[in-house]
C-alpha cells in the first residue's frame, strides 16, 4: 500500500510538472488573454447549486443516522375477559405483520391475567397501540426510544477495519516462510475473525431491533360483583330454610342440655326434701 501511495504521489508530481512545462512552452504562443473566462463564470454560477446538492446529501445521511432508533412499548389493559383479549391481541399482531414472541396466562375465569410479548415492524407500532386501546381500559402505557445510530456507525467502522486487517493477514499467511510464522499469523487471524463475528452479530442484532419494535402487554380483569335484583320467592325460600335451621338447632340444643337438666332437677329435688324435713323437725320440737 505504501508503494502504491508513493507511486500515485510520484505520478501526481510528474503530471503537475508536465503541465507546468507545457504551460511554459505555451507562453511562446500568442493566445487571447482569459480565453476560458466564460467557462470559469459558468462554473462559478453552478457552484452554489453543487453546494446545495452536497448539503442535501449530508442532510439525507444525517436523517438516515437519526432513524437508528429502538422503540419498546409497555402497556397494561383492563379487559372484560382475559382470554378474549389474548386472542384479539394475537389477531392484531398478525394483522400488523408482527409475531407473538411469548404468552403466559395465570388463573382462570374472572381471576385470570395474562402477559404477552409481541414484535411488529417499527412503522406499525403506533397503529398496534391504538388498536389495543379499543380492547379495554388502558391503565398504563409508555414507549421507550433508544438511539443507537452512534453505536451502529462505530460498529460499521470497526467491522471495516477488521475486514481489511483480516485480508492483510491472509496475504501474510500465503507468504509465510516458516511454520512459526504461519502459526503466528493463523492465531492472529483466528482472533480477528472471532472479533469480527462478534461485532457483526451485535450490529445485526441492533438493526433487527430497529426494524422490529417490541411491545410488552399485560392484561387483567376487574370484576364489580353480582348486581342486586328483587327475588321474593328466593327470599321466602331462604327464610324458610333459616327457620328450619333454627328449629333444628333448638332441638339439638335441647337434646344437648337434657342430661344437665335432669341432674340439676334431681339435685334440686333432694335439696327441697332436706329443707322440708328440717322445717318439720323444727315445728315438732316447738
């Protein structure tokens, strides 16, 4: 590469020298002064237009760099039925050219909840969120945006440098004069190749995250309890059942207390007899 640069520099010097020599020789020929002035004026007139085009290209490059944004959404929705909500979100994901990444449902019936992770093209994320809003009451919603343009540019530069380095090492590998040199070059080449694969994988991952946005969706169901409606026959039935239960309870209580009542009655009778006998003895003595 150094020889190529030197050759190019030498060629440039020779070209400039040749032009100077020809110009010096041309001074002896009578030529009109400022013969190329109209052409120079034309170039001057076109310069602002060229500069404008260059600025537009630079703005386009900046716009492309600004588009390297990873968007992630977090949504919590209160729905009437969790199973229906899960099915609706799966259908919406398919409609917006996305994919269902994970799904988990806890509980059954009115006490169930679900967590879903879906991925859709970044351009369809806002439409997906707007459609989810119609499924129920959104209790929380947020969208995170991470600009990875600088990281992507850095990865691209490092990948390019590594690819050039690997190409040079391969050239050295083919020119190795000894086994030791070959082993050294192959070791370095393996290390550079592994680093290149790691950087490439990281770049590809970031680009996939930029192209496909992720939405984490949580579904819950809030129950308000059964409504109160008039039901005379139902109340009559419950009252009759309560009366029967009360009567059965009193009967059971009577059966439970009967042994105690009998014992208490016997004791009372004995006490009364003793008292009566005592009074009669007192009367006879008096």
